[in-house]
């Protein structure tokens, strides 16, 4: 999430600083694939899917989201864009190309077997062992901390304003 925010923030500042982006949409988009897939694939339909990368982690989902959000307004397309960045950061295309390009390579999603029932344990342990995850998490936290300081979101009134309108204003 932090990395996605950093990429969007950099683009926003450098390319179109006058576009009044709603950063709540960036946060939502960057979490949406997991919000959709983890409960379905790991909890509700665990036996059927055995995977936390299903519909929300397909390129098709992000593209549809991008088109829908863009059709409402250019500034909303950040929702689809952030969701696409999530898939890239997850590395779905490398680890599960069948899911990324679904349904072009077949209708079935691959299964994660034993991982599924223990996904919370695996996710927590990967925080300690996987260097790629460690680096991206630290980078993400650094960016979020920077934005909190830069836009003074530690001041209650600024934070409330951000929650209400999603804008990062310079103070
Ligand atoms: Zn994910």
C-alpha cells in the first residue's frame, strides 16, 4: 500500500499537481484485490479456491476497474491504477500467470494447497524471512511516515480533513 501511494504521489506531484486526487481512492484501490480475494479464497470458499489470488488479482479486474473509474472522471481512474499496482507489487504475473491473464490461459485458478489453511501464519512468518517483503514494507512505512509529516496529518484537524475529502494539502 505504501509503495502504491508513493508511486501515485510521485506521478501526481510531477505530472499533474493540479489534479485534485482523492488519496482515499488510492488506499482503497491498493487494498481492493486483497479485500475481495482473501475472504473469498481463504475463508468463505476456502475448500473450493484454496487461493488468495483469484478474481481481484486478475489483469481483467484492474482493467475493468480502470475503465469504470475513468469513465466517471479522470481523477477517479486512480482507483483502477492503484489496484493494478497492487498486482505488479504482488508479482502475480510471475508467480501465477494463469491468474494474472485469467481467463485467457484457462478458467481455473491454481490452488495453494496447504498454504491456504495456514495463510495467516505464512504471511506473518514471511515478514521475518522474505527480504523482498521486508524491503517493500519498510519502504512503504517510510513513505507513509513522510506523508504524515509533510502534510502534518498528526494534527487532528488535518487528519479529519483528510478522512473527509482525501486531499493532501500543503500547510
Ligand atoms: Zn494481493
